[in-house]
C-alpha cells in the first residue's frame, strides 16, 4: 500500500540525545518520508536546537522542516530566522502561533498564525511550502468550533499550502473537520497527525495538556494493563493501525507521525498497516 508519510522530531538537549536521535532517524528513513519536521519551543526557546537538527536532517539527504512560532517574536526576529532557514537549504516550514514560556505576557508583533503565514509570504514569496496546524477536535482555546474553523480557513487563506492536524483517535472527528473546512473553501491537503500509543501514562498526560480526546474505552483498556508495557504497545498498535487504515480508506492524503524521538512505535504501525516498513 502506497501512503505518503512524514515524521516529527523535537530538538535533543544533549550530545547523547543527538546521537540517539541520529540513530532513530536512520531507522525511520527506511519509510521514505516526504519530510521530517522539527519542533520549536515556547517563545523560541529551542530555536538553535531546531536549526541544528534541521541542518542534520538536510545533511542526511532528507527535507528538514522547521516549526516556526510567532508569539513573542518580532518581525525582525522572524525575518532573521527565515534567512537562516533559507541559507540552510530549507524549502518547507510549519508556521504556528505557538506559546510563550510560563510567566510571560503576550508580547511580540504577531497575534495569530495567519499573521505569520502572511508575513512569510510577503517576505519570501513562494520560496517556502508552508504547513499550518489544524484541530479536528478544535483548539482548546477556541471560543467555539465555528471560530476555530474560521481561524483555520484564515491561515490557509493567508497562503498556507497544507495543514497537519493535532493527533486524535476518532476518525469521524477528522472527516467532519475536513468536510467543514471544504465548505469554507479550503482546498489544501489536511494531513492527519498520528500519535503511536507506546506509553499510557505519557499519552494521557500529553492528551490532557493539549486537548486531544482519548476515548473512554481506550483509557480504560490502557489503565487495565497496568505496568504491562508489552500489552500496552500491542493494544496501542492495533488501535492506531486500525485508525490509520480507516483514514486512508476515507481519502486522507497521508500521515504525519509524532515520533517523540522514538522509532519502534512508528515502524510497528507501518508494518501492521502494510506500508513497507521493515521488521523492527
């Protein structure tokens, strides 16, 4: 089965972490990803690590795609960052509003991701292919589902080429979101973000903090496994592989895997989905 795949990593904080991530990337490159994105910390706190990781990915022969958040940033700082990415051979970006570190006020010259997308287009024309975020279960800070859909349409209207969703486990939420976006005139690909289930405590903590809904039956099954990590991973792979199959059959344009800098969960999902991943 032919499926377009992309991967997300976060910048390692130590030399040992960089070595481990390099080995993880080597294993995941066997999936022939369309691109590899690298996250950008709150208020730009990991911006140098983001650039270093993107450079490493480009040097390994793959498209490295930095995340770029604008909250707390100035036009001058974004302009400088864009110049650095151009110099590094980057042709894609993930443009986000982002968050400030705890304790900081709003700050910066940009309030919305649509402002950032418009600025990138005004500064660089068509040099970058721009991806933006989408929230099938709606952004936790949105005033309403309608307001969130309008904000998403505004980001695309400002010049985005594609969207990557927050992860989810309810395929109907994704399909309904895509339908609503199409009714607003959005025509760009909306790629589902996929989170492997390999650690129940970590998954539930992430989900509670970002507003991603873990269905009650999945929560209860995970809790029932206790500390049996093998059972958690087998159950999680079955659940997410089934989700991916339904999304693919329903016309999703590909998958964006949130790797958490690990390879085993993604490789197992692709093996179960029949997407050509080698045995782990």
